[in-house]
C-alpha cells in the first residue's frame, strides 16, 4: 500500500504571490479619502479668506456710486472739477486777482457746507495755488510768506506723507490750525499740472464749540477731485 501515498493529487501548494498593484490602488484611495476629509474640515472651520476683500470692494463701490450721484462743480477758468453732496452748497468763491494782494501766484478759494448749516465757519475749504515753477510745499510756503507777509502754514515737517495713485506728493495733517479753528489738512502737489491743492476741514470754532465731523465727506470730495484737460 505504500505506492498509494505517492499519487499526484495531494502535492503541496506553492504560496500565493502578493499583488502590489491592488495594494497601491488601495493606498491611493485611502489617501484621497483622508485628503478630502481634511479639505472639508478646513472649509467648514475656516471661512473663505476672500470675504474681507469682497466686503471692502463692495464698500468702495458703494462709495463710488454715492459720489457719482452728487452735484458736480466744474470751473473751466482754473481747470478743476469735483463732486460734493447734494445737500451741500458752494458758499463762496474768492480769487486773489480780485483781492488786491501783491501775490504773483494766482489762487482760488472754494468753500463748502451743508445747506442747513448756520455756523460761522465754512466746514470744508479748497484752496488752489498756481505753481508753474514746480516748487515743493516747503519752498512754496516760503514764497507765499515773502509775497503776502502771512504765515499760510501750507507745509509742516510733521505732516504725514501719503502714497497716492496719481503719483503726486501728498501730505496730511490731523489737528492743524486754520484761523480761527483747528482743522484737518490735505496738501497735494501736482507736478505735471503746476498746481498745489490744499483742502481743509474745520473742526470747531471759539464761538460754536465743536462742529460736526466731516472727515468722511472730506475724503470723498478729495477722491473725486480732478484737473480738466
């Protein structure tokens, strides 16, 4: 009977080979699932970082739309235009060639205030100076003092220099002084136009005390200011 032990049907089986292709596919699927889960968690726990930018853009667009519907001041003689609120009025204009001053530079005043404002002071003043020699604010200040014997306080070394899209020199002074009142002041030097523009926003007066803060309107008017070609 020993012969029956050597029949071929019960040969030992060889070990099954490992299929690395299936292992790699499995690892890839697991990685995708983990990555997708992390991405979903980040989205749920960290709102889009674009929201502040979108909000800011919407606010800027709203302000632009607001100023677009304002009244427009345009003066061909001195070559400027800007928008101002519909409930404001241009109170007075004054030009140096009508004042008898010995000023060789032509300059103009434009005064703005709300229509229902009965205060003594004009709330926002725009002064335009001709600067054909393209002087700096400091040089122009000295020139005015020499010609008028008046301290115009057009420039102060402590003024904050601003960066602007138009490329001109721009300065801001908070709590400056505009006789007889403290004021905020922007001074802009347009080199390619030969002009200096000074915008003043009055803050209070001795007789009236504190007057309404017009900083937002002040900035919006400035944003619409342009020279005519």
